[in-house]
């Protein structure tokens, strides 16, 4: 009786472990779906592919990964990694590459010697490793917190993990790097935090805006060294293979902003566009949206400068600010809310601040559904923009459902920024 009495609470406390069956199921589903090298056609997509516009409109799994893979091959052949699509490519299909050259260089060096599908299988394993690394850090951040099992279960049950595996993106790996920066920043391991942040920058450019957090903490020397190493690494990766900075800039910053307002875009800026386009001309809408981005990022940076929050909060506030400001947000981008809401909840609990705890918990809970795409969709598989025939209420609901967790996380982080208890808590 005594043994049973001692072990039962422990078993109940770790009920979330059972939820790990779901990410393992997603991983197995995608892994089994990948074809043999001599298979000429892909089978019908699995049920989870019906959940998201991102997966429904694509010719098969791994399309974003194959962008990295193909760019890696072209990088070591001395060809432009930013050139348009070509019919003689090794990858079965892919989008044009738009990231910094180091990602292509590493992809080519580590995976270029494998066939496309075998390389994709290895990439799936890396995504799962980053997922479990994130779980470990969240487990440590929430040590002694009664909501830890809920948070870990919210990570494990989140359907966006399937989407990340299906398209082979770097969102989760980037989110894990930012979570590591917040985790090590909370532990005062500044060099490790800067290393994690710099890895995120090399994967996706947007974490550069998080640099203000380290500047405000007067970490100028280690930050300066980190930025110098980043600049040298990026410049060498451009020069070594004859890559064009102009092509990179044009692929990412010179494109017409309205090209990103489509049925797959679920960002807050897209919602603003819907509201503005009936009252203003297209040129005016673009100017107003750019102004929104500048004011939001600049405002968040100013508040961080004034309030001087803990590194963990500053990192995640700027990450959520990026999601609020970016003009082309797909479903898979919302994975970034998992580490942000987890960090906000952990910090709010340590301060005894109930409202941010509730809001962060709501953000995690409302991310557990895949969205409304499968409910509204009426077009066949591979239609490039499936939502074109939706009514205005459907378009609005499709985005509002996804924006609820984003707004909850944003308010939670903002309240922690302005919380008077932050100095004593940090």
C-alpha cells in the first residue's frame, strides 16, 4: 500500500509523457510516406495534410527542405543559389532559395552527398531532435511549476509539428535556438545565449531585431564579438562561392508586398490589409503597413530599452513582435509561439502574476487546433491558393482563429514588460 501511495502521484504528475505518442505518430507518418528512390509517383497525402493550406497546396513532403538541399548542391558547384527554378534540378521539387548562404553551405556539406529523399529523412530526425531539446528546456524552466505538465502536453499535442515535418522547414529549429538563448540568458550564461541567438540569425534573418535585448543589458563586448563573427561568416559564405548579395536582397526585400497577401497568409498584417484595402489605394496600404512594421518593432525595442527586462523575456517579446509585424505569416510560423508562451508562463509564475499566466496558457491551448482550413476547403489537392473562393466571413474567421494565440502571447509578454515586479524577480 505504501509503495502504491508513493508512486501514484508521480505517475499522475508525468501524464504528459503519454502525449509524446502524438509527435512520434506525426514523425512516423511523414517518414513512411517518403517514397523509394525508384518510385515514380507519390501516394495520396495523409489525413494530417488536409489540415493546413501550407500542406494542401504543395506537390508533396519536404518542399522547403529541398530548397535548402538544392541550394547546397549549387553552392558547392559555384552556381547562384538564388537563381530561378530549373527543370534539371536534383531535388524533385522546391521553392526558390531565399536564406543566407551559410544554411546552404551547411546543407550541402552535410546532406549533399545523400539522395534527396534520404537527406530529407535525416532532416526529419533533426527536426525531432530540436523538438525534444525544446521539451527538455521547457521542463527545466518550469521546474516546480504545477502547470509544467500542461505546457509539455501542449507542445506534444500541437498539430503544427506535423506541418513542420511535412514541409521540412527550419521554424522549429530556429525557435529551439531562440528558446536556448532565453534559457541560457535566464541562467546568466551569456556566451551560450549569444551563440544560440547567432545560430538563429544564420537560419532566419529576423532574430537580428533581438540584438537590442543584449545591447540594453550592456553586453556590448560579447555582443560585438558575436556580431563580428556573424558578419565575417556571412561575408565569407557569399564570397567563397561567388554569391550575390544583390540577389539575396532582391529575393527578400525588393519583392512587391502585395504578392504576399494571399489565402495562406494568416498574419496580423494581412488582417490589417483586409481592413485598409476598402478605404485606401494599394500604394497607401503598402505605406501604412510598412509604417505599422516600423512603429511596432521600433516601439517594442524602445520599451525594452526603457524597461530593461530579463533576457528571456526580451528575446521572446521581440520574437512575438516579429510575428505581429511580418507581412507573410503562414501556419508553420506560429510554432514560434510555443517557446514564447512557455517562457512568459514560467516568468509570470515566478512573479505570481496571474493574468499573464492565464494569457500564456490560452495561447498554448488555442494553438492545439489545426485551424479552419479543412472546414472551409472545397478545392482539390495542389490548388495553389485554395481560399480564393471563400466568403469574407470565412477569410476573416480563418485568420482570427490563428491570431487568438498570437494576441494572447503578445499581451502576456507586454504585461510582463511593464510589470513593476520584474526587477525584483530578475
